[in-house]
C-alpha cells in the first residue's frame, strides 16, 4: 500500500519514514531537492523518491495516482516574512493534487490552537488545516505544542539557554504555560493514526502529561543536567528585544526567533487526551523525554535535527544548483599537502567543525561566527548533527554540506554566513595528497574588497588547518 510522505527530509519526516516502512507501507517520499535526501540503504528498496515543490503545480503531477494515504509535514515559518500566503497556497495545491488520487486518508501535523488570540505562526497553521480539510478524503489533524527530542528546535534552544547562561534576565513570556510532548510519542501517534477509522475527520491535541511554564522547563532541564540556574523575569523586554535575545544566545536564525517569540506568548495546552486513550498510548513525561534525548546524543544516534533543515538559515537553496563549483569570475585559494595516513586524514576531515572545531585558529573561527551573528547570520552555534558522519544537506557550523563521499575522499561545503558573494570550501584526496580549495564568487565591488581584506588571514588559517588535517 502506497503512502505519500511530504517533508521527508525534515525533522519529523526522517523519523517517521523507517516506522512506516516497518509497517509494510511503500513510502513515496516527496522532496524538493533530491540531492539533500539520503535515506539509509536498508530502506531504499521500499521507498520511492519524487521531486515535488508544493508551490509548483506542475511538479505535483509527479505524485502517483494510486496512493492510499498521505502525511502533510511541511511549513515555511522562517523562510520568508510572507510565509502565511506561501503556506496557504501550498496547502491548496496539495489538496487539489491529492483529490486526483485514490487517497482515502490525509494526516496533518499542526500546532495547538485553542486560544482566541493566536500568533501569526499558529494562525497560519490553522489556515492550512482549514484548506486541507476541504479535500475529498478523510482528514485528521494532530495538533502538538513543544516537541522535545534529540535535535528538535525546542530541545536545542532549551539546551543552549541552560548550558550557556547561569543567570538569565528573561522576557515575561517565560511564564507562558505549555504542554510538551516527546518526539517518540509524536511519531507513534502519527503512525498509529493512519487508516484508523476512529480518527477520521477529527482533530486531536497531543501532549505529554506535564503542563509547565517555559521557565519551569528551563529550570528542570538544569536540574536534570546538575546545573544550578537562576532566572529573573522582566516585563519590559519587547518582542523585538526578546527575538534578539533568543537569536544571539541560541543557534536559531533571526526569522525563526521572531516566529517563536510570537508563538511563545500563546498558551499551548491540550483540551483533552482522548487520542492517547483511543490508541492506548501513554506519552512520556518531560523528564523522560529529556533522558531519552540525552541517551541518543551520548550514543551519537541522532536520527534527524532541525539544524539540517533549511529553516536553520536564511538561504533558500537547491544543492544541485551549487554542487558544481564555478571558476569564472571567482577568487580561488588552493593548497595541497601530502598526508601521512589516508584513513586518519579522511577521518579528521569528516570530524571538522562542531565540537572538534577547525583544527587551527579556532578563536578566529569563533570571532568570524560572532561577526556573522551580529549581521544576522547563523554563526557557529549550529554545530553539526553527527560527530563522525556527514551527508549532503547537513549543517556544519556556518556551512552546508553539498557533497560528502568518504570512499572518494571528497567533502564540499557551501557558506551560509552573511557574505557579499558566495563561498565554497572543498577537501579532496588526489593521489597521495589532500587538496584544499576555497572558492569565492564576489558580488560587486564590496565582494572584491571583502576577499582582499580577509586574504591575509587565509595564509594563516588555511595553512594551519591543512597541516593539522594531513599530519594530525
């Protein structure tokens, strides 16, 4: 039986995919950029990948007509300030496309919308729900609040705040109540709802057993991590200042910070827990979800992370458009060294960034990340998802992985920092040497001035990094 999965490269979609395959479904994965989709080899025989952009009606013709169910797991809240219109248009296009198939059930993961006054983000989710419900199929909405799990945006924001700030001067919205739910429970509920007739044409709030303020969530996180924290609430911090506070302390983009602050002023508490009873599911407590998340982190088993989604940056790119590094009109810094041991050299390349750092002049990399943050960029705080593995689409600090082939010994990164141009950084094994190439395509005179201003530092940083990569 064929199931359509939108958002297959997203945080929830990546985790739901193996569960659906395990249930025996043939999963049709909708992706906008196939080069960013790297499913495990064990799943590939039971899935089909199609290229679909929900804003491009022609691409929706790629959806097979014989699907029986579909998941709608996409949103655009940090892609643009006009995301409400984009989300509504995407929902309408999707609904019209699914109406032409044999699908009998569509499931949408939305947000809890029980307050009379909603944020722009939650209002948009509600509008999407309204449009999807007009289809000629059975429709079910699962509405969740804060999702806690290894790699989730909420978890990483809480972690950043608690682990970096012993004392917090925080905005008043930290007193807002919410009902967090673990990502494992979200996946279980999504999988168990498909084709379950008792859920047809209804909406359900989903949440864990605990109702907490954001302040309580932060303090409890600190207690679990044995970190004593003090939080002082001030009523004078405006939404804009709150967004800056969240942006500079955590790894999220500024647009995402604005959307989250707007939503965090609204209580997200479940009306009831009837779906748990209907499906005989007992969600984990907040403490249990934290313990589960850290177990995954410590064993390096993070399946997906919000940071690898393009919402973690302000760029809207297709990897296929950037994988061929240009040469015309570009500045190139190319260096090469013979390595002592091939396996050790490649292993060091594959560990670059994140907690490992950049092998040489890390304080300069941190300074560049801080400057990037000042100009509204992603900075270095994003880190990386897995400390030893890299695949196309992953984030590495302020870079995006375009190509990663360990057997070939080639890693290609694209800069997502704020730049007057475009930049690539490539590591490539050629015979018995490591070739390290930095390419910059300047935008106008400012781009050229930028290149010549930073070029003196290249000799220091890039030489030092290359020596460490080849010699350890």
